[in-house]
C-alpha cells in the first residue's frame, strides 16, 4: 500500500511517499517494511505524473497477491509462529567473498571491538537489497538467514569513520582483485560527474563537502559531487568526492592523477561528454601522453569553428537508407605543453547526423514549446524552467516611441528555428588519429554505461538523501554505496547484462526461507505459490523466473522445498560467484 508520512525537517514539513507491505516479525507481531521510497511529495509538485508512477508501482508489486486471492491461493507457510528469512543475499555475499574483502578487513590493524568486516558486508548487501538510513538498515539485521549480526547501531556509525580512512586503499585492492578475476580493460576509462543532495538548509562552513552548486536535479539543497571512472565492461574503477560547488571540469585531473598513480595504469584514453571538455583538461590529458574521446559543442561560440563544415552536404557520406550521415577530418589546434609553451597538435573530428535523434530532439522541443505556450497564457514566469529558453520579453512602446512600462512575453521564433537546424547533429573529437568513424562511435557509445551506473546509485541503491552529517561518515557511506555498485555490476557482468538491477533485487528479495518449530527449513520461491489440483505448482511472479536465471548463472543447485539446518547450510555454500 501507499503511505504518506509527515516529517518535520529543517526546511519545513514534508510528506514522505512510500510503498509498504505488512509482515510478521519473529514474535508474530504485524509490522510494515518499505518496498520503495519515492522521496518527498513536495519535491514533485511540478510533476503531474508522480502519483501515477507511485500508484503504478504499488499496483504492479501487489499484482501477484491480488491474483492469488482471486485464485484462492494458499500460503506456503501456515504456522503463524514461523520466522521468515532472506537467503538470497548469499548470491551477493559470494561476490563479496570472491573479491576477498573479508581478508582485506580482517587484516586491518584497527583494534576495534566490533566486527568491522561484518558491518561493512552487511551495509553493502543491504544497500542493494533494502536501501535506507543506517538506523532503518540496522533494524533489518535479523532478517538474513545465517548472517552474523553481532553488532549494535553505534558500531555502524563508528565503523563509517574507519571506512573513510581506508577508502583509497580499499578501491585499489578491489581493482587488483577484479584484474585477477575477470581482467580489466585499462585502455579506456569512462569518466563522468554527478551530484547527490543533502537534506540540510546550509553547509556548516566553506570546508563542508555539502555546498550549494549546480544540481543535476535542479534542487536548491546543498549537494556533493561524485566523480566516477568505469572500464569498458561497465565495472567501476574508482570514485572520488568533491565539494558541491566544484565545477565538473575541475574534477577530472585530480581523479585521473590519483588512479594512474595508485593503480599503475599505463596510457589511458579518457572518454567523457562535453561537460568535461575544456582546454585545461585536454592539455592535461595530452601532456601526460594519454588520449581522449570527448563530445564537442557545435552550437554558439564554442562550436563556431565547425559551422561551415556542419551544414556542407558535400562533405557527408550517407548510409543506404539515408538515416545516417557522417564526415571526419583532421584539424590542428593549440595546447600549452608542460614547459608552458604553446604548440600545435592534431586531432580527429567526427561530425554525424542520425534521423532517429533528429526526430527525438524535435519531439522534446515540441513538448517544451507546448509548456511555454501554456505559461504565456498563465503569465507564469516566476519559476525558471527549461522551456524559458524559447520565451523572450519585449518592452512595448507607446505612440511617441518611448518605452512603456508593460513587458510582453512571446515565443522566440528565431531561437526555435535556430535550434531546429541542429536536430540530430553530434560532434566528437579524439586524439586517436587512427580511429575511423565506427571505432569512435563504438568507444564513445559505451559512455551510457556510466550514465546507467549513476541511475543505479540514485534509484536502485538510493544513495540520496544522505542521512549522516560529518565528512568522515559521509565518505564512509559513499564507500559502501560504491562497493555495492561494484558487486551488483559484477553480478550483471556474469549475466552478460541481461537483467536490470531492479529485477535482480526483486529476485533476491523473494528468495526466502522459513525456520519452523521442528527445525525444518522450508524454502520459498516467493511468499506464496499457486497450488493446483494435480499437486503441481506454478509461480505467477517474474521474480521466480529471474531467480532461476541467477541460479543457472551461478551453476548451483535449485533448492529443495525442505532441509535440515546442516543440509541447508551446505546448499548455501554451493552458491559461489
């Protein structure tokens, strides 16, 4: 069901929107757990589809139970005193063990009285399965079968401080293990920056990581910038945090220097979008004998040097269907070398046009124009929106030619027509002169993997909002989220990226078992099964099919319906990455 809970925050009262379900705890008391947290209602006042999305998710999630009710489905477990545990976490734990993270933490000389490795593993796994605040996560510690839960809430917060101290060392360790396990294609490094909001009104001081900056989500909350490098397989290489007011372009160089020093990488070809394209970054990359494949602005002053070629049809080569055209050429440009002397270098430029992109961009602009026209009718110009770029203000004049007080807002037809000229056009520049257009498109095309990684951190892993406050614990929090991303990407890699993170999580969360009074463990493929007259059973939830695919990928046995404790423990040990 959908819950609306009022919360008193520093910036006022907000309504948290969640989809929840009821369950019985180990004492047979009815409780509720969060299935998905959609954030605050007030943050979506300009999104008319928000409630529809929440409702759709709620309806789809509980569809199985509704169907089961209609078909008179009987619960698998009839004893109300039974305790239900998740064992699906074991698939993630096996990835953790393959990375030998247990060894890393057990070898640390910390002298702490709490199980550091256990806490880290728990936070990482629950970040994937049940992302929430540290307090809420702690409350779930009894829900995983066979998992060591000998720690307290205050141990978690203290552990975050230690995680912060080893963040660089741990990332390097993971990188070395990945190279051993599956290999690491270090010839390309895909880099991008995103940010995460914090529920505070103002940063504590200028040294606070949480600063007001350009939010990717157009929020006013202080933000933290995260720079992420991934390899061509979509598996993270490293992450770094920056103050929220740090420009995207200024994050690349320190991160690149760090990974080259710590990871002993040779020549890299950095792949990034136009937000990271600056003369300073290009100079830095080239002066360090590395390469780049980056997108280039083709509009305005920055794209002026390509205007003549851009619209010269004689320079393009078309495909057979005339849905794609391209041109490529070598150009000279100036850089400042390490000695501070200007010198001339060469790079390859690829300009291309795709019909499907042109159609999509035209549709997006039409949508903006529709909203712009509505705003003109409502005189709604107090809040800036993306469609404002197509509106201009005209100071009317009276009969004498003098400027009047009235300001008229109208569509900017020149701007609309100018933007339409660029529909479908794209430009990529590269230091790799031997790349042809196919190679350039192939290399740059993998940039979507890092964009997807950011989406995973924000939607599936729910890295934001950030509930811890001091910098040390913020760093510790992000480290657990980063390792969670590594684990789930490695699982996806093993499955050839055939399954989304959302589906993986749903399947693993539906992998449950029941400890009954007689010591028998019943394994559930979901919370309920459909019982037919011929004693056959079928599963109405997609989670079962996904679960079986994961089983197949791991090459382990399909679980029986009943086990003794030792037998079940033996089965769990067969789950290996």
